[in-house]
C-alpha cells in the first residue's frame, strides 16, 4: 500500500486480496487485483493525486459493479445480465428462457 494510506484502505486491500486468493488466484495476481481495486476507490474519492478518466467517471464503483466487465470475454455477458436487459426491454417469456434464448431475443 502507498505511504500515508488510511486504515480503511489497508483493510479494504487485505479483504480484496484474501477474497481473490479464496477464489483461487495466485498470490501475485491477488495482490494486483487488490491494489488496482483500492487505487481506483482512492481515485474516486479524491484521495490520490492523479486519476484516470475511467477511475473518476465510471458508471459504478468497483464494489457496485461486481465483476460486470469480467464477463464480456469469450462467453459474453452472464445469463443474469441478459435477463436484466430483457427485463428492461419488457421481453415476454424471459423467465423461462435459457442463456441462448435470451441472447437471441435480445438480438445478440
């Protein structure tokens, strides 16, 4: 952690690092995830000297986003994400659709 960081950020770093390790990430990767998460939160709250545009103007905080972007890879969005989009678009029959059917109904 950077010099002068608060106790709250220290706890946040340890919590994120331990969570990543519990999910099976290597120690190095867990430290990287924790550092990036804490640094972004510090930038969002004005605790850092400099910050990227995505750190300060993102739609949600990292805790609210809950890995949303991590599902945009090879398999695309999760079934829950597709379902929520279908709900917003008022697509009938969405509750009985599987992921593939939701994708088709949304035109993806």
